[in-house]
C-alpha cells in the first residue's frame, strides 16, 4: 500500500494558517470582551452625566462650566501610555462628551432648555409675576417708579442697590428675581463691566428699554443729560416669538480673518448685525472677547444654524440674551 505524504512546506503552511486563525480568534474574543466592557463603562458614564445634571439643577450650578471639558481632555491624555495615539484619544473623548451633552439635553424638557449646536445649552423660563427686583441706584435718589413704568413692573417689589455686582450676586443666589441696570448711554457707549458680570454670574438679558430723557436720573448714572439704555437680567432666558434682538459674546483664535469669517456666517444666513464691540481678555495677551448684537430670535431655524456654525469657529461663546 502506498502512503502519500504532503510536502513539508504545504504541511507547515497549513499548520501556520490554523495557528494564525486560532490567534486571530483569540484577538477577536479579546476585542469583543473589551467592547463589552466599553459599553458597560459608557453606560455608567452617561448615567453619571445625568446624575451630575440633576445635581446642578437642584443646586443652581451652571449646567455648562467653561474649561471643564479641556481639563478632562488633559487628564485622560495624561493617563495614556502610548502617546502616539494621543490625537485619536482626544477625538474619542470629544465625541464622548458631545454624546453626553446630547443625552443630557434629551433628559430636559424642551420647555425648560434650548440646545443650539452641540454645546450651547440655554435655560428657558417665563416672566415672573410679583417678583422681587433690585435696581441700580448709586445715589439712592432715583425714584423707583421711573424704571417700573419703563419695564411695566408696577406690581413688582423694587429695591435700590448701589453695587452692580451685588445685584448680580442676588439674582444668582435667588435673593432677587431680576436686576435692572444701565448698560449703555448715548454719549459714552456701553458699560463693559456689565458684559463681564453677565459672563461671570451666568445671567441673561431678558428685556431692554431706553429710559425716557430725565436729567436728574442720567446725571446720577453717567454724568450726562441724555437717555440711558437699561436692561433687566435674570437666571433664565425668556424667549417668545416677539423677541427680536440677540446678544452674544465669543472669543476667537488669533488668526487673520477669523472675525471676518464669523461675520460672514451671519451674512450667509441673512442675519443683520446691529452692533459689535471688542474687549481684551484680562491676563491673556492677544485675546479679545467680541460682544455682538444681531437681529433675530433664538427660536428661528436660520439663527440656530448660524450660531452653530459660529460656535465651531470660536474658542468660547455665550448667548447673553434674546429680548
């Protein structure tokens, strides 16, 4: 009887193929195991994101804390052993945090929050009746009725304050429902401190009025005798279909044409620019915040698309109000 033997090279190749397939199956099993763990950890991470959201809502902590995500990215990259995949890890976590925001947004009632783009989360509320208001009155001599008439707040409890920051702190801590403060006079322009306080205390402009010409009042505030632009600030936006002006602040990378690019986005969507100012960011060389007023309503789809595109070009962006 003749016995045929396979050629050694073919036998070795066959054995190697079986070994390779077995090894590949082991690798795939390991990947499946890692994927299972990743899914479990992803689920746990999203659950903690919702838990953090609810805690912030209960305690009044801002939902979005600027700089937090950058700190997360720096921390996770610091834990990475293979630095060659640092960029890919950052892209992964940018996606994870984006999904976290989306899941958080889905938890909120649409009547309570408005999500624009991927991370502009705006708390919405309705105008409070019989509310407690602090108005800025550095001299203590401005008659409250002058402002209440302008803001149609005759039934509201109004007290004077000689400190702008005191007003912001009171509204932030729910010790006052609103603050009424001057933001601009026709002679000297905007009171830039107000913009900075809006950012610092996470408050929003909910209404604006021009105070009727009153030399007594204007001389106390801005040492002139022309009219003043006043705003009402609160903890939440009060967006209705009647709102027609939006205030935004953002900062850009120090690149040629970056500001022109963002303004071009407004033109692209047919949004009119009403005003723009720049102000240096303290202790940050070559960095400016741009304060922009545009005509429009945050409920409008074109406005949302424009702000989403602008957001993608900015280092920082905050909606200051729609009124």
